[in-house]
C-alpha cells in the first residue's frame, strides 16, 4: 500500500516512554500536521521517520517497504530542522547543492538544480550569499530548498516556522501549503500551533503525552473531536458531563440535553462549541436541549460577542454575532439552547 | 550602561594581577632581552655591553638548521596531535556525561605528569629489555626484541603523548558547542557518518582547529627534555640548545638571544591564533 505506515511504534528513552504504542497511516501525497503541546513526542515521532531515533518497538513502512532499520543517510527523506541547521561554512548555493554534490552530480547540473530550487522558494539570485547574511525568512526558504533538492519521497519539517514573526509565519504557512500542492509530495509538519495546523493540513494528528488522540481532517477535528483533550486543545469549547437517561437523552445539571450517537447507558461528556449555543431572553420552557441560565457578563468584541453564562452552577460560554445578539444584560435570566447536532459525545481520553 | 572608572581606587582591583605580571613576567623578560645584548667573558660570566654578536651567531647554518628542525618537529607534533585528538574529542563529546568526566579526569592526570616522567616512562617502554618490542615478539610480529629509542619516532611518540591531553582539552569546548543538528541534517541529506564528520564537523570548526594547531605548536616548541631523553643529538631542538648554552656552556647572552627569538616566534603565532579566534566569533 502506498503511504507511510506506523505499526505499533514505541519509543522509550531509558525508563521514560516518549511515544506510546502508536499505529498510524499517512496516505501518499497528503499534508499532515503533528499537533500537540510542547513535550508530547512530536519531534521524537518525526525523528523516528527520518531514522535519527531508533524505534524501541514496532515497524515503519513506506509504500509497503520496511524502512525501520535503514540508516538515515540511505532513506533520502528531506528534513527541515527546528533550528534550520544550515551549514555555516557554505554559501546558499553550496548548502542547497550539498546532497547533489556528495552524490557526484556534475557542477553544471548542480548549478541548474540550485537555480531551479531557489526559484521554487522564491529566492532567485541568492546562490552566492553566505548563509550568515540571510534574514530568518530567507534561511527558512534555503533550508526548505536544500531538503527538496533530492526530490525526496517524504518531506519532514520540525516546527519550521516557529522562529518567524507572526505576520511572516502566516504568509509562509500559505506558501508552504501551495508548494506542497504543486509538488504533490507527502509532507509531515510538526507544530504546536493549532491555527498553523488548521491552515496547512489535509490531515491533523493530535497528540499529547506520547499518545495519538485523533487523526482526521482539520474540520472534522474541530467539529467532531474524539475526546476532551482534542476538544479543548483545538479552539475553545464547553464540556458538559451527564448521565444517559433514555434513548438519545442525557441528564445534565439543570435539565436534559439531546445528542446523536449516545451510548445506551452510563456517564458521558459532551463538547459544545460556543458559537453553536443559542441564547434567548427569558427563562425558557425547559424542554430537552434547552437549559435555564443567568448572564454572568458579556464581552462585546465588535465582530463577535462573548456571553458568559451560569447554568445550574456551571460556567458556559456562548459566542454570537452582532446581528444575532439577544437583548440581554448581566444578571438577566436566559434560555440556553444546545442544538442536538452541536452536542458531540466525547470518548475517554 | 557602562560606568567608566574614575578614581585611583577604581583601578586598584587590577593592581594585584598587574603587579604579579610585572614581577614575574615583564621584569625577567626585560632582563633577558638586556642580557641578550651583553658580551660574554671567556672563563667568567658576562659583562654589560650592547653588541649584536649573539644574534649574529644565531644566523650561522648550524643554528639555522636546528631552528628549522625545531619548528618542523613542533609543527609535526601539532599536526599529529590534532589529527588524533580531533576525532577522539568529537566522539567523546557524543558520549554520556559520566564517560566524559572519567576521560577528562584521566587526561588531566596525564597532563599533570612532568616531562621527566614521560621521558623516562617512554624510554623504558621503547627499550629492548623491557619495552613493547617484547610484546610484539610474543605476538609474532618481530623476530627478536629491539630498541626503539633513541630515535625520531621515540621523540615524536613522547611529545605527542605529552601534547595529546592538552589538545583534547583545548578542542573540547568548541566540539561540545557544535550544533548536533548540523551532522544530523547532513545525514538526512545522504552523507554517512565519516563523510558527515569530514564535510561538516571539520569545516565548521576550521578556525578552532587552526588556533589549536598553533597553540600545540608553541607548546611543543618549548619542549626541551623529551628530545634529550628520547632522541639522538641530531634530534635536539633549540630549547635543548638554550638549556645547554645557559647551563653547561655558561653562555648566558647567547642563550638569552635564542630564548628571545623563540619567544618572538611563539608570540607571533599566538597573535595569529587570536586573530583567527576573533574572526570565528564574529562570523
Ligand atoms: N534524547 C532524549 N533523551 C531523553 N528524553 C528525551 C530525548 N528526546 C526527547 N526526550 C523527551 O521526550 C519527550 C518528547 O520530546 P519531543 O519529541 O521533543 O517533544 P515535542 O517535540 O512534542 O515538544 C520530552 O519529554 C523529552 O524530554
Ligand atoms: Mg519538538
């Protein structure tokens, strides 16, 4: 099968398990983001793909071939390091040509390749510059060009944009995505920035504490988070716990909520995004899916309005737009509506 | 903000080291320079004068040849030491903290051995009766034990043994500061371990290597016991001759002239190494 497959991969450093048993499939040609808080094992996972860390157990397959034991320098994967790691003693052109030169590619072919790659990363005519004279964004592009020089099967990047300022980062995200689409190369990017992952990825792998929580396209990660960690890490959410009280019904403090895909019995937690909660003035009829609450305070940010509500002692946040703003103020009694399709049942983390 | 020193007491803190430097370095060196222009009195010691005889004698082919040999030997020792110590130190910096400490303590203790001990140690090890040639015979490499000392090889061995720990300690900080991702990125780009070392580690530390070479060179230039203990008279260096002139021939002015010359050579090389170091920091 084509693509990158992890089969029960485990990585331990001594007693410490950096990556717990993970099985994962990354289809050919996709842009994948490994997303998670700092220290969750993203870099370790990426380094295992590159062969810079040996897996403690399990196998890594590329297009059906076991690459677990192949040494790094025979894998031919392009990798961009977090600190870029440009060779300080070489010029821009020599840096990019390095993988070609050591393979005995002729000087004129190297020059042509360098020119093509510099055009690709939009740094034409920079080949002769020493790397120490480049700006952060330019170094970034040179590191990308060098990693792509071999036309690798896999393009790996470890927090490639973290050193750039916010504005440049956003434009580089879009550029990187366009570059990947143009080349059609399977790309794996490590990031701890969920906006960055949402912007670039076809597929997001959400991790925490050495475990993969969910693998899905960005929109699905947002709309259908699998567990409380994912729901909370991606955007903001309201977590509401309750007990099944009938088919499709959940008894929560203050009333009953409706949701799809509820188990038959037991305790469950729901995730409801703030923008899906509707608030109306006046204490409601207390039908299923609607709870009575009180406004704690309202934050009007112009483009959006955040309403902080107290519902049966629990803090609930709702967001609305100016055109839908209900006529309420702090201290008012309100009805809080939780649409059935916005209530996502979470699994165990 | 930097505060400029104003009063005399602001300068007092550097008074002590400055005084020590005066008493133990500047004044003796000044005396030596003065003596190098004095005139030797046959059968006595020397008398004040201002002659260039001592420097002129130095320019004869005999002393010129010895100067050439001394510089060549020191250069060879420096190159061999760095060639051995650089890969060794690189591997050492990749070891665990514990291993590094054990090795560094071991090297420091070798460093604490005096030249005399090293000289006699090696002359025993290289001798016919008790030396390593007996081991080679036991292993079947040699037919019968042979004496490996005195010889040029013995001088080289002793001097490299003496300078090796020094070289490792000088290279260690630069190599442990080297960004490990440089080597890793070279590996992802397709170079094996040896090629990554030669293509990335060595050039990235080019300036450290040059300044270490110069420092070891200067260090080796000052060696005066090992060439005597492990070499034939033809392997004697300028430092040996200085000792010989000063102590056995009682020709202080000539010894002083040679010493001044040697110090000037050393100082100019140290200056070059400092210039190199500055450039590396600026880059
Ligand atoms: N070489 C190593 N030796 C010991 N522990 C390590 C090593 N590399 C990483 N770790 C540990 O593994 C965990 C995951 O690290 P990493 O993959 O770098 O996280 P991330 O990239 O997600 O921030 C961290 O707790 C880190 O301290
Ligand atoms: Mg990391």
